[in-house]
C-alpha cells in the first residue's frame, strides 16, 4: 500500500507538471527568469525561509499545556528537519519527522503528544489561510467575473466565512464536551478497525488535550498571532516574487494564491510538492488573467529557490541530531 501511494503521488506530480508546462516553451520560461529582478527574488527567498522560525515559535504555546515552556532552539531545529523530510521523502513524512526530532531533543515530550500538537498547528493554519483567501476575494480589485469550480466569488467568500466559523464552533464544542467526541471515535473505530481502537482513541484524546490552547485566552491569541504573522510573511514572499518577474497584481493576490496553493499541495504528490505547486499557482494566477508563461515562470523560479535553503538547513540539523532514515520510516509506519 505504501509503495502504491508513493507511485500515485509521483505519477500525479508528473502529470500536473506536464499539464503546467504544455504550451509554454522551456526557453520562454528561462527567458522570463533571466530578465527577472534577481535581487528581489533573493529577498523573496529569504522572506519565504523566515516563515519556518515563525512556525517554530508558534509551536511553543501549543505545547505549553502538555510539556511546559520549551526553548526556541529545539523547536526551530525540529521544524527545519520536518520540512526537509517533506521535501525529500515521500508520503508526507515531514510531520512525523518534526515530532520525532523534537522528542529526541526534549525527551519529556511524548511522540503522541507532539503529533497531537501538530494537528492543532495545522488547524490554525487552515483557519487563517482560508480566512485571508476569502478576504482577498472581497478586494474590489479581484476580477469581478472570476469563478472557481463553477461558483461566483461572492458565493465562495460567503460560504468560506461560514465554514471557518463552523470549524471554530466545532472546536469549542470538542473542548467543552470531550467525552462525546471520545465516545463517538471509539464507536466508529470499533466498527471499522477494532484491533486499533485503543491506539486511535488515544490519539483522539491527545488531540483533544492539545485543544486546551482554546481554553486559555492568552495562549489562544498567542497562537493566532503567530499564525497570522507566519502567513502574512509568506504572502509578502509571494508578492516579492511577483514583482521580481514583472507580474502586476494587487498584494491581495498573494493572499488569494496562498489559499489556492494550500488546497493544491494537499493532494498526493512527489516530495517537495513538485507539479502540484506549479499547477495550483498557474490556476490561481490565471484568475487574474495573467499570461501563462509569466505564471509558470514565477511558479518554477519561486518554488525552486524556496526549496533549497530550508532543505539544506534541515539536512544539517538532521545529521547533527543523529536521526536516521530508518527512524523516519519507522515513525511513519507506526
């Protein structure tokens, strides 16, 4: 099954990369990148890499209820290791590697607790990224006649706001009545895969425990604030890349595009999201009526440049921590 999922991911990445590049001569892409502002592209790369220390800092208040205050350094190194593994290994092993690396540096953090905290991390990411995306769609400069999946901008923005509100309400219901969720999870798992009931219910209980951040106003706003700063920084990096290749769109386009990219990279793909990133970027920028060669050139240039620094840093920390490839594989399969 693991090999099958890996093969599907690589096949889908290859197909999407072919779809993205068809009709766009490679020499045309090279020409656009050669004429781009190299300094701005470098600055864009630096800003894009800065989101990872911000993600590490955001992790601290999430972990506080279950592990106390953790120093920034191990959080940062674990985050870098996780992103490197995501970029190099298949099957999205990066989140497992991030949690595993933290347990190596901070033994008081159990692996299951670390994994539960990452679920909360991603929940805040989703809420903030899509809230920003829907806000960008309400910008008067957003193409008025644009549609996505056959729906108008107004419909999508309204539905998105309601969805985000619904998710927050659901999270608070889980916090207030955790026993309901545990009972429901146990009943469902018992019917589907009873032999793994105890393990999966235990993970649900840990995830609910990680939601303790919602009970503490200070921690909640700390996590929310770091999440907003993280994704604003990422949007700035995208926009600087736009300017570097001569893409003339409003700043809100960067907030819209990062939402489209978040959806795109969620599908199965090769390590590093190659193919799905470029396809999602082309579709997202196409909403603004950009020439395909500009969109593809930005996507390839921005993706490759942002891929390198965090992958190198993560590899260095990976080696220093003494983590082995077999450790990552074993964690992923467990």
